[in-house]
């Protein structure tokens, strides 16, 4: 775990758009994911089955396209978004409303497992000291960080008064595009999201393709920015997609080293994770 301030060259550039960038920002995981193309997907803790499905599908599609999924690791839509990205073998960032050590100590069950999976294939971040417990105000404060880390913010389901609406408001203040998933008329879980659309505060998100069009695809890395090991991986994937185990055998690398390499190649946009778990050269 490291703590870095705005003057540090490793600090995520998008956070500098905030009026008060986190100082320091605590990071547990791969800090490089914070520089990648990213979408923030947020919503209510009391999601419906519809919200769960949409959050997972949107996150999986983004992950498959090499786009990092940012959310808050709360129950409901946030956790569904993180899970969808991980299921698609993508990268995801969780912005916590407590210190990282405090969160890991207190988290139980599914969210504890998610936190460790996110840390292994992305990053846990917090603007609060590692041992700081969650407070009512810390969640609203971290919503600004979620909005700043994403180039686009998507509200999946949000009732009136939801914290996800704070994230949407912060994103608008930063000049970032905001989208909301339309829900049934009269559905409490979607009342806030529908209001965003009705008032023009967000555009209606009509499908996965629309979101990917908004974010755009990653720029390809220049050929001279690829070292010998990366070149071996890219050459192996040039002939056909491969799963991690098969690819490791092809290039003669151990699973840990290959996983780290693949994560960076996905971030740079030259490799994508397919829904079936295989990796594809782009």
C-alpha cells in the first residue's frame, strides 16, 4: 500500500480536476490502472434483479473492451459492477469510504472476497488514512473521487436521495458525461435515475454499444513501446485467442508474471479480455 500526493508524478491525473484532490491518495494494488480509460458505474444498495443484471452486463462489456470499471464496493449495484468486470477478466477500481486496512478488517462475506479479488487484479483506493473507520460524511466525500476517476459516469439504479446521485452531480461539475439507465415508471429503485434523465442532468443509456461508443476504444500502443516479453505474448495471441493457462505454456512464463503482463497490455489497449475468459490481440 502506498500513499501519494498531487505533486507526485504517479498521482492519477484525472483527480487533479477536483477542487480538493485527495492528499494523499492511498492505493493498494496496481496504481497503473488509475491511468487507464475508465467508466464509473454506480447505483443503489437495494438493487432489483434488473439492476443487478444491467450493472454486470455493462461492467463486463467495458472490461472486455479494456476499460477499467470504477465503483465504490458498496452492497448492490457497486458490487455487481465490480463482479461483472472481474467475471470478464477485466480490471476494476474500488474507491472506499473508509481506510483500506479498516475496510479489509471489517468486510465480511461476498464483499470481503470481492475486495481481495479487486486488489489482485486492479486497485483499492481511499483518501482516508488506512485505519480510518467509515463515517456518514466519508461516503459522500469519496463519491467525488469516483466521479473524477471515470471519464464517464453511469447511474444504473438510484432512488431519490441515493448517494449515486451525488456521484452524478460531481461528474457533471467536472464536465464529464453522465448517463442513467431508464427504469420502470413508478419503480422506487429507479426514481432518482429517471429524474436525472427527465431533467436533462443525464442522458438515457440505451445499451452496451452506446456506452462503448461514448468511451471510445483504447489507442494502440506504439510498437517501440513493447519489450521482448510483451512481444512474445502479442505474437502468441496473433495466431489465435488463448486462455491464461494455454498462453502461459505458449510463451513459457509462470502464471503470476503473465497475469501482471496481461493486465498492463489490457490497460494499454493492445490486448482485450473476451467474455469466455480468453485473451485476444486487438
